[in-house]
C-alpha cells in the first residue's frame, strides 16, 4: 500500500513503448527532430494557440527556469508558503533567477487570493531599496491537493497584470486539476491570464518529462539560452519529447488523471467516514490529507502502508496520501479496511 507519492509508481506502458520506438534509427540532436516538432504542434493544438514549448527533464528545472525567464535578479516572486518552489527545490528558483526573492504568503488550503496578494505587495516599497514584485506563482493542483477555479485564476491574473507582473503556474499535477474542473487546457491557462506554465507529466505516467510553455513567444526569447546553460538542453531530446507525445496521444494523460482522482475520492470518502479521522482539506485531485490518531497511523504502517506525515502533533498526525494512475484499487480498499478495524 504505497501512498508516499505519485512518483513512486513507474511509467505508463504506452510511454515506455514510445521510448522504444524513438530509439530506432538516427535523428537530429538537441530538439531538431521530428518527434519534438510533432510535440510542439500537438501542444499548440491542445492549448488552442501558438505556444513556445520547451521539454525539460525535471519539474524543478521547469519551475526555476520559467521563473528565471520572467523575473529579473532584483525581482520578487509571490508564492504560497507551502509551494514546491519555496519548500522542495533547494533554492533553485533563487539560484537560476540570479538572486530574486521568494515572497512567501499564507493562505487556506495552500491557495492564494487577490486579497492575500494585495497585502503581500504592501511589503514592498516603490524604490530601489526593495525587491521589485515581478511574478506570481500558483500551483495547480496545490500542495494540499486543492484546485483553483477558473475564476480564482483569472482574479489572481488580474492582480498580477494590474501591477505589471507575470503569472506562472506550477502544473506538476496539471492533468489532475484539469479533469476535476472539466475545462480545456486553454481555459485553465492563457484564457484565464496565465503567462507561463510548468507542464508536468512525470507524476502522471511519464518516466522523466516536463515542459515549460510560454503563451506569448516574446516572453520566451531568453529561455533557450537559460535551458542550455542549466544543462537541460538534452542532446537526445527525442526521448523526452517522445514521452510527452505519447502522454498526450489518445488523451492518455486525462485518462490517467481521472483514474488517480477517482481513487483519491474513494480513499477520502472512506477515511472521512471513520470516527477519529477528519480530512484536512477537500479532496479535489489525487491527494488526500487526513488527520488521524497517532496509534492509527502506526497500525497502518505496521500493516504495510507507506505515507508521509505532513504535520505531526503530540496525539495525532496529518497523513499525506497520494494516489497514482497505477495505484491498485485493492490497496485503497485495504487501507480503508485497516483504518476501520
């Protein structure tokens, strides 16, 4: 019963097959290959406009390099205090931006609001003695498994653009959020005001493949140089592109996300019905955050369950349970049964 992360499971068979096919014959290096060209065209179709898309290997690289492109070294990026860029990326955004500041803000359910952002902006002066607010970064779905609605994204974009800033979306679990909202990729991004997107695939079936997408090509002029300098211009780029191409083919990415979300909903509903267990946040994607007594968490682990303690208190823990596209249904059922017993 592995609920430690959606990174714990392997790659989808369709993606592994695409990698095998990409290994046949010879192709041009550094992204000048037919597979990468096909991927670019497919992303333009999915997002309903011409986009500048750049495959990279990791989500940390996607976030850090995207932010470095839209935020100057003297700038500041406003983000939630629990965001991946603030907590889990070893200072990569600050490093690759050349020293830009991350301004950490609080918000219920790991989400920012226009009011929170406006208060955060008041910390900065108007002169050179203060970092210049240059970007806002939101995570979709968030670190607590919650989702920004289209109206909420648009409201945040209005704050960003009203202050001359850009809006970045960390979409490590982009597909999980998309299927919950039931909207199009365009509606959840540029139509709502998003300027740059870290498009995640690794957590939802890829082996190691992400992409940085700019919805205005003029914003991406520096990115190619930044990607090369950071070591993410992969010489055999076709193997990264092949993963993303197969991920998008026949809506595999959406099917994987729907399955993971549905299993998370089953897990969340099952735990919520148990006395002494309460959900810490709504289950809106593929993550479940549940408060449970310490002895219950210990018993679950004794029975073979693995998960993170997101928060620990003397008498209880908040367990983070993440469901993958490949999590067995039997594991979800067993976890609920052990918890009930």
